[in-house]
C-alpha cells in the first residue's frame, strides 16, 4: 500500500513539472504576464481586471507588486518598485482619460493631500495633454521606481515628467484601490480577489 502511495505521489509530481507554468492572466483577451521587471526588480502580478463604465469596457488593468497582498494599507506602504499597467479596450481622447484620472484622484484625496500634491497632480494632467489620443490596444505603464519616482510610459515611450514623492504614486494607486475606487468591481480584481 505504501508503494502505491509513493507511486501516486511520484506521478503527481511528474505531472506538476510537465504542466506549463501560469504565464499570464487573461482579461477579455488581454494577457498580463505573471512577472515583470521594474527598476531592476522582479514584480509579481497581484491581480488584474477590466474597468467598465456602465457596460462599456474602458481598459484592462494589472497591478504588479514586490509581494502579493490583498491589504490596501500594506500595498501603499510597500518598499521597492510597483507598477500599474493599463491596456486600452477602446479609443479615448486624452482629455477624457485625463479627466477620469483627475476625478479618481480628487475622489480619494482630502484637501490637505490635494494641496500637498498640487504640483505633481498638475504635471500628471499635463502628461495626458501631451498625447493626442489613446487608442484601443495602447499600453500605459505607471511605475514607482525608488530613487527615481513615478514614471509613465505609453507604448514603450516615456511620457510626462517624473514625480518624486511616493505619496503621489500612492494617490494614483488610490484611483483604483481607494475608498471611492473608479470601478468597484476592478478594486477586488486588482487585490487578487477576482472570482
């Protein structure tokens, strides 16, 4: 009987090694890799989901962290780099995207926080103004890189300036993870709670 258990365990182990590793999460046809490298460090996909407005799909979003977490306060306090990736599901004007970001920041910051980050918030708005249009399939990375700051790339090209305060990056994260998230079903997906 013991030999049978050992054989079964061996077969299960062999099967586990022969199966492909989970390489990506698919969100409505958008693939988010399990790991990415930001600031020279490997980050893990914490969660991913679709941002919808009413019934319209706007973008797929993925959150990458040094370690997976379902706790917002823990995520906001993490050391090391972090990334939010957005893959557009439809064309948007840069004004519409900028307004959505500004609304999300305003909804989740109090007056004192807004006053503290007013310069960086304005730079963030200018970043979107520098882009004519966001098209379906475009990829926007918003990274926190310690020692550098908040860095944004659209389709592999850096856009906008660098915001050096980690508090500002956390304000951006709160668009999706704050008390008034942009999409109440996207927040749990980014926290790894998607069903």
